[in-house]
């Protein structure tokens, strides 16, 4: 293989590795907010920027039992979610401004079905699939500790 071709191949592999590391670092760099759901403690990564919300939990292989991701939007709206490139089965709770759960949806991995709130919301909390049901948490319950939107 000519020297130029080897150099380009090496640089290409380096760039791909750097990009992959950047994705991992970006996910690990999200702030974590302690939330509560009744007597249950949740450690939620906070996705409050467009880039963080777009990335969400994509490509993750696992999540701790009481960990989740809280999506924070600047405006109340019918923010819908899908599971493209998301490996984990998840449940999502759509939350009113005061933390009241509007509705909860179960989401299958690697699907593009829309999961939408039943009312305009500013917050959504993703947990491992079945987490809310296992804890007896339903629509009308409150999630405490929500950060203020920017």
C-alpha cells in the first residue's frame, strides 16, 4: 500500500475513534439531578440542550436501576419521542411544570414509533422499561426536584 494511502487510512481511523470518544464524553458530561418519585430516589442525567436532547440515551447498552434521563425543554409543547438508535427498552413519563406525571408510555428499542404527551409539557423522564409500573407510579403522581428550564 502506498505511504499516502496508509497515512490517510490511519488518519481516518483516528478521526472515527475521536468522534466515538466524543460521543461517549458528551454523554458522560451531562449534569445529574437528584429527583424523587414518592419514596424512590432517581439519579437523572439532564438533557437540557438541543444536542443533548437529540442524543438522549442512544447507543447505551445499560442503565443503572434508579438512573434515568430528564429532558428539559425551553417551551411547553407536545414533545414526542422515538427510539431510533436506542438499544434500551425504556418507559417515559411526560411531566407538567409542577412535576405531575401527565402520562407514561413504554417504548421498544430501535423503533421509530412516536410516543407523545397527552398535554403540552416541558419535561420528560426516561427510565428503564417498567420502572414506573414496578414502583406503582402512575399518571397523577409527582416527580420532585425538577430543575428550572433556562
